[in-house]
C-alpha cells in the first residue's frame, strides 16, 4: 500500500515512547513498536487521523486539489465520489487546505517584498448559506509577494518590470491592534526589503525589517507600477473564489487563500505536486486533528 511506503519513508515514530524501530503487523495492518509494543495505525499521525473516509477519497481529493490551477468545491467532489453526505467531504477538503497553509507557514519571504492589503467579499456564515455574497462584508487581507526587478531587456519576457517568486496572504482580523505589523512579522524575513504604498498602516514596519521603502501612490496606475504582483495576485484569487466557490464566508476565507498561495508557490512542480502534497498530508496531524468530522 502506498500509504504504508510513504509513512515508512518518512519514518514512523512511536507516540508512546518515541522509538523509531517498528514491526509491521500484517494481520492488524498496524506497526508495533519494538521497544514498548505500542501499535500505530496507518492513519495515526496523518491528516487522515480521526477520519473514517476511505483512502481512495483522500487520494482523489489530493489529486483534484493538486492537478489543476483551479480548485474544486466540496459539493462537486461529493458528486464525483458518489458520497451521500456533504459534511465529511467538506471537512476533508478543509483539512487538506489546512495542511497547505501549515506547509507554507514554515517559510518566510525574503529579499525584495511587495506588501499591500486587498479587500475580499466574504459574507457571514449565515449570509453565505442563504446565498448572499455580492455586496456583503469586505474582509481585509494582507498580501505579500516576493519579487525582484528584471533587466530592461527581459521586461517583455516577464510582461512586468518584476519577476515573481513566492506569495502569502493572511486575513486581517477586525478590532485587533497592529494586526498588519503582527501578520507581516510572521510572513517576512527580518532582513528583507519591503516596498509599500504610503499607507499609515506600515509606519511601524521598520521595527521588524531591515529596510522599508514607502512610495506615495495617488491613483490605481501608480499602485500598479509600484506593486504590480500584489494586485495581480489579488485579482487572480478573487476570480478563483468567485468562479469555483461563489460564497466563501469570513470564517473560512483563510483556508481558500492558503490553497491559492500553496499552488501558486509550487506552480512549476507539475506532476510532482501530487506526491509533494501526499507526503505533506502523511506527516501533518497536529494542526488538523481538532476537526473530527468524517
């Protein structure tokens, strides 16, 4: 079984004593610790822990999430799988998107960073369930893009004066002081150079980074010249959410942004993205094991 091979390649660690040497109990489909005899199931310590959904469902969901630039809704995946209940499929996708966000949180953006805020339509959960989306509440999202200027002779090749590398997006909570600076501190390497518009939101950036360049922007064209990739990323993310998920509530917006960023940051992985996400799912449980559905 592929799950067993992946787990053994990553290394199975005994939850009870921390020992790494195990026997495989074929009759039980479990590992047994050579030191203390504690048994570990195939699902334990993975994103599938506490889930009764078949392995086939998880593999199919990972394939859909990794093999296309777009996304898939829980309703469509439920239809594809032929499952009777919507909630376990929705929870499965939620866990996988959590894995994506957790994986990206382990890395900081470096060198030159574009930083700005975007506003996403995101109704409350009650409004989203009733189909209200357009004209609903707007949620502020901090967007950071690692990019660098390219030589003049390469501008036509890149279509922008900057080449983009990596991207991060984080929802800004209302009513919390210094949220922009606190979020930026978790996304950006302290040695980075950060470029922003002239907003007062960034006046404390010099406290957490090496260099801050603030450029006053008076119109949309100015902002597009100073922060070209930030606004491209915001537009693409909005288009994806509107086209696939329609009404995403404020409570769950971050999960979909995590998926968008994860796939953007690995846009050159091609067919390898499925295997990389599968490996990540096999070694991530602490951030998702509170979700017991399915």
